[in-house]
């Protein structure tokens, strides 16, 4: 695409985004704010975790179906920090995320060391998530701390605008906090993906042997991707803890991992914007249509197969993040030209 | 003390026999196609539900219900291969795509069962007088446990006979070494796929029925078992059939030991810990072939 053309598309894309935002604003006015606030918060939380899966599965090619486990670790750690140690909200969430990232080494090191990537690793993540959930289900009490086991860890501090005094009190405060987190993570992920580090991840994802011959250290690259994605999942878990005000192991079932994976598979295996859009849609639609929510997993499953058979690169394929994608939606039927997209 | 230990070992072997059916299924698919068929979870639950329906609604005797369930599960398995894996196999898609596709089959099957039969746990309808125990001195063994172990080992023996004593089995073994060269030598890839997915469908149906008898029949029943069967097949070495059986028996015994002497709540955590420790010291599993990622 020629630069001028691209600029025009970008402008049109930005206008489209603004129009969508304005339309959403009107919908909020009509349907009541509380409902949209909930959806926006859930979208933000899911988005953070999904981007983690995008880095690991989409870019580095390591299949994970256990990211709910990292969410659980991050969530419980953040909750513990905030409730038992009175750590401020922001640092508690960050601490939970980093802790989740560190626990990822427990499965990362043995799985990567054995050189067989896909299956071993996927099962290790799945087993890790289930083990974490089982432990949380059975631990009622650690010393003087009541974790509650299957009943859940109750009475956590909540995200109610009282975190930073300048945030609007009430409904929109948490939305702004979560969205700010999501935006920062989104741009960080984008920066990571286009950086040298991101490129090594992509190289490993495409062909391990070729990457190794180019001097890429497989172990550190995979560990880095795993750390980042576990960190994101942990941050999402922490935000979840402070949004709901309680945590139960039931939040972190296998279905949650499947939902995250669905966002990446549908959105595009090597794309940041694709999973962003699809994870927003995948959260918002089941929330809006309860009848769809019941059939959601059947549809996801069939879609997984259809996608892999007909369009394995995902809906957005390999698109980089920029707004010209939205602009291209308005593309008129142009005469086909040779070369270039 | 010794008697309790012996009792635990026997219980462990009977659970391990059920795991081994699934673990061998994983190993069989992996040895030829180099991907883990995540859909066994759904196939197993499907098999159990078909057996359940055959006895409950169609009033079949137990043996007929088992055959009914085996055939339907095998059909489902072959159908999934044709629709979800064959297109990828033909264009030699990356393994990641095969795994995601299998994951999709699993999600669809499990959740369709969940919608049609609802998620409640059901007792598998076998005659009450079947649920007895045989007592040998102070050791008692459940009749269904013995039956499960016997049928599992008969299935495995049949599979072994098929793989090592028939021409078609030879085709499968040759394909597991190099599927493209095998095809050049006149081994039909489609026939091999048919055989493998038929066999694994039957195995998962048997596992589903006996697991349903031992615990309960519900759509999500496959989840925990198949994870453990996968762990067992990794412990034995991915793609190795005797390894899968060995791994399953080890895991079954370990599990009953842990639930007998430590805590039944943490049984599955130990299974997972075994996997991690084993990967650290035996990266290829106990009986796996010494090789890295296939190119």
C-alpha cells in the first residue's frame, strides 16, 4: 500500500473508530451505564489475559490451555498482598502478576528442557492449572489467613474509585482503571512484538531449528514468552480479584483457558489487534445474549475446527496494529493491481 | 500393613488399566501423526453416554450396549478425523493447528453432551447384583474392577496382535516410522488413519463405559481422566505403546497410594508433580525414543 493511501485509510479508520465509540456512547445512555461498565471491565480483564496467550501461542507457537492457572496464581497473590499485607492496589496487582510470571518457570523449565515443545508443554500447562485449582479448592486456612477453599476468598478490597482520589467515584472509576491497564498492556505488547525480542519469538514459533541456527537461544526465548504471558494472566487475575471483591477456584476452570485460546485463534495467530477485537466480541456477545452463552463453547469448538481447516491464520491474519484496517472496511471495489497488498 | 499395601496396588492396577486404554490411544495417534488427540476427553464421555443410553433407553444387555457404544464412538472418531484432521494432514499443517483443531472437536463434543444430557452425574445402569466384591482372605476386589482390568487387557492384547501379527498392523507400524515413505511404498495413508481412529475410538469407548461404572456418567467425566492418561503416556514416553501401559499402571498405583496414605484431595496434584519430576530426569519418558522435535 502506498504511504499516502495508507494515511488516508488510517484517517478513515480513526473516524470509524470514533464513530463506533460515539455509537457505543449513545447505547450506554439508552441501556444504562452499569451494564456497560461491567462488560467493559470484563473485556479489559479478558483482553489482558488474551494478549498473554497471543504472545505465547500466537507468536512463539507454544500451545497453552492452562492460563487460567496463572490467572488464579496472580489473583490470589494480589488478593493476599492487598488484604493481608495492606499493599496498595496498584502494587498488589503488579506483585500478583510478577509472582504468576515466576511460577511459570516451574512448568517452563522442565518442559522446554525436554525439547519436545507442543504436547508436553500443553499438558504441563493444563496439569499446572488443574493442580493450582485443586490446591486452592482444598486449602481453607494458612496460619491466620482464611483462604476459604472451595467457598472462596472473601471480603477483598474492591475497585471502587477509592484507589486513587482523583478518579471519578462510583461506576466509571473501575472501568478507567481496568481500561488503563488494558491499554498499557496493549501498547507494551505491540512494542514487544515489533522489537528484537518479539522477532526472536516469532522466529522460534515459525521454525525452531532455523531460529537456533541464526543464534537464537531457544530456552531463554521461550522462557521469556512464557514469563510475559503468565505475567499478563496474573495481572488479569489480580484485576479480577479487585473487581469481584472475592475469588473462588471456580473462576479458574478449564473453560476460562479455552475462552482465552479462542480469542487468539479467532483473532489471528500473529496479530495484536485481532485478538483484541475478538476477545472484546467474545466477552460482550455472551454477556449480552444469555442464550448464546449456553451454546458458546459448542460454537467455539466448531469454529476452532473450521478456522484451522479454512483460515488457520485467524480472522485478522498477520495484520499489524494500525487503524488502517478499519479504514479498509470501507474499501470500494478497486481494479486489481499487481503486487503489494 | 502388607495386606493394605497389596490392596492398594490391586486397586491401582485396576484404575491404571482404564488409564492405559486412553494412554495407548494417545500413543497410537502420536506415534503416527505427531500430535496429541485432545478429543479423547469427549470421545470417552460420548462412549459412556452411548452405553448409558443403550442400557437405559434401548434396554440392551450389557455386552450389546458395549458393542453399540464402541461402534458409535469409533464412527465419531473417524468422522472427526475426516472433518477436522484429514484436511490439515493432507496439506501438512503445523502441529499447533492439529492440536487446536482437536481441542475444537473436544469442546464441541463435550459441550454438546452437556447441552443434550445436562451436566448431572448419573449412575451407570448395571444390575445391582454385579456390584459385589470377591474376598481373598482380607483383600477384597470389586467384581467390576476385575472385569474392567480384564477387558482392558484383552483390548490391549487384541491391539498388540493386530499391530504385530497382521499386514494392516504392519502398515500402521511402518507409518509410525515415516508416513510419507510408507505412502510411497503403497501403504494407504487414509486406510492407516481409518484404522488408527477406529481403534482409538473403540479404546476410548471402553474406557468411558468402565470409568462411568466405577464413578459416574457425566459430560465432563473425561477431563481429569484424560489429563492423567496423557501424563501416563508422557511418563512412558510419547508415542510408545508399552511405555503408555507402563506409565498408566505406575500412575494408577501411585494415585491409590497417595489417596490411601497421604490425602485423596491432592491425588491429582501428585500425578502432576510426577510429570514435572520425570520430565526433569527423563526428558523422553521411561521408554520413549531418543529424539528431539521431528522436523
